[in-house]
């Protein structure tokens, strides 16, 4: 990309300055801001962008408010691949003239080159609105940014608008190919997915928290997990999905703690304006040591929205009805309300998580009734290894349970406090195979002795996704 000016303007002006009837020597010409501005433009047309940048910088030193000089410097930096510097230069142009269509458009391009897709879109939109010459190109790059952000439906609609601007251009033909490929990709998209995982886990203190039991004994377990879901219905604004999850642990020595759970789920979502409304329902049947242990079902409506471009919030309520099949005193229901905040960074590839949840658990045996406060702080970010996109996550969870009635074995009310730190690494080995490493530390503090413990859990697993 080169800023347009006649190849012959600069030499003629320079000749007039130096040799004309009122000519001056070249050393004096160099003191005139217009000299370095024209010199920079000439060098840009010759493709000598490094020297052009130096000339534009001298022009700026002599006239810091020169819109053309800052624009030329941004062009030089862009052509040299210095996209961050180019973006700074174009920002400076917009401080001088907020309606400079060229600066707006190329600022958008500079951000795209840095993979800052969401940030680029407003500049393309304004450039296209201000300058008809940029309208089709701006729509093309807005569509590309939306596609990179995973907003495929929006990208398709934007590209169709770009074609309508002028269907006979090369950019329109290229855009038409992208729309066709995107449509084909949607047609090829599977309505189902299956993930299977198997691995080994070491636990230095086998516990069953739902029974207030910590054994103080360590053991290894073979772990198997299966997850499948099927899209029953999907439109632009609505989707309905059914799922099934299986979890099985098989301990080497303590087989009485083998856990198996079957979860059947159904979830639906509706998108309206700037909000995502979802409802999830599930039924769970669990066995412990090969015997029936727990049965529960739940429903959880929630709503999600973006308070700002990089911040997503989910507010939800959940209701759970649970039955302990051999300990009816623990059976009951649970009401919970909570809020999750996701703050995205690194162009949306990473996020910070902050969440809080309040629970009111009511049981048949009054000694197990409590209110609970749960907090979570976490981070998830890409961690490329072996030229593949892995992911690293670190999470801290806290909960405090305040029991509302006297626990007979304590002769007073019970208080539970728990801190959990979890570290995980997920690394793809190929398109369908992934290696998962996890470590978890639990510090459980309670005035009930059987639930006052520390625990370390480490696992290694391979997962396959179809």
C-alpha cells in the first residue's frame, strides 16, 4: 500500500527550491517542513519505507501538527510490519482530525494484523461511513474480524452487504467465495459430538464429602469419562441440546469408594438483542461401591450479557432436589443464586474468572441444613507447546457453610470452611487426541473432626473427541 501522489511532483518542487529564480541551497530547503513531507512521499512511492519513515519523522519534528506527516509515517510503519507503531501513528492522526477516513481504515488494518479483531471493527465502520471509497473494503474486513471472533452468522451478513455495494469488483468476487465457503462449513457442521477420556488418578486422602467422610488413606484409581451431546434444534436465535455424561472411578484397593454417575441433560438457549437466555435441566443417578447412593435432578435458568466489550457476565438461579437412597436425613432441596464474570484479554484468547454463589440447602435431617457462600477466582490462557494450542488454567475456590442447627455429635452448630487450588494443563497431541494433566489441593477446616483434613489429587488422562 502506497499513499497516492505524483512521482514527479517532489523533484519539480525540489528543483524550483534549489535552482529557481528565488532558489535556495538544499541545506536551507531541509529546514522547510514541506521538504521532508514531500521527500517522504517520494520515498514511499519508490518503496523505500524505512527512509520514508525517517523523512516523515523529520517533518513531524518541524511541524508536530502535520496530519499528512503522521499519516505518512503510519503508512511507512505499516509497510515495514511495525503494526503497533503504525496504530500509534494513525491514532495521532485521529487526534488531529477524528474524521480522517484513511487513518480510520488503516488503523483498523493495523489492529487486524495484531489480531485485535474486536477493537478493529469500530474503526472500519466509521471509515466506511465517512468515505465511500472505503465502504466495501471496510465491510469486507469487518466480516473477516467477525469470522475470526467466531461470529459466523454476523460475518456472513456483513459480507453480503459488502457484495451489494458493488458486485462487479474483485473484492466482491472474493467476498462471494468466502460466503460460499462459510455456508458450506455450516452445512458440514455436525449436530453431535462425543468425547471419551481415560487416565489414572492418585489421591492421598480418599474422601466422600457428601457423607462427611475422610479416610486418611491414599490410593490410585483408574478413571473413565464419556460425554456426548446432540443438537436437537438450532436456528439463528434458538437452540436445544440433549446430553449424556458418564463418570467411573475404580480404585486399586478401596473398591468400596468406586464412584459411578450417569447424568442426562437437556438445555435450551435463546438470543435476544444483547442478552443470552438459557435453561439447563439434568437428572443424575450415582452409585458408590457398586450400590445406589444418590439421585437428584436440577433446573438452572440464567442470563448472560456483555457489560463491555471484554467483559461477559452470567446471572443465574438453580434449584436442585436430591435424595440419598440410604440416608434419608441428608435428602432435601437446594436453592442457589450466583453471578459469574469473565474478563477477556489477549484478543479474547484468555480470560479471568470471578464468581460468587449463595446457597440455601434444606434437608430432612435438620442438622444438615445450611447456607453457603462460594467464591471462585481463576485464569485460563493459551500455552502453545510442540506448535499446538494448549491451554493452562489456575483456579482458587472458597466456600463457607454455616449450619443452622445443632449437630448432635458436636452439641453445637457446625461450621465448614474450604480452600481449593487447582492447576490444569491441556495439550492437543493431534486434531482429535488431547493430553490432560491436573493437580488439586484441598484444605478443609471444620469443627466436625471427620471433615477437617487436607487432600492432594493428581491425575493424568488422554481424551479423544469426535
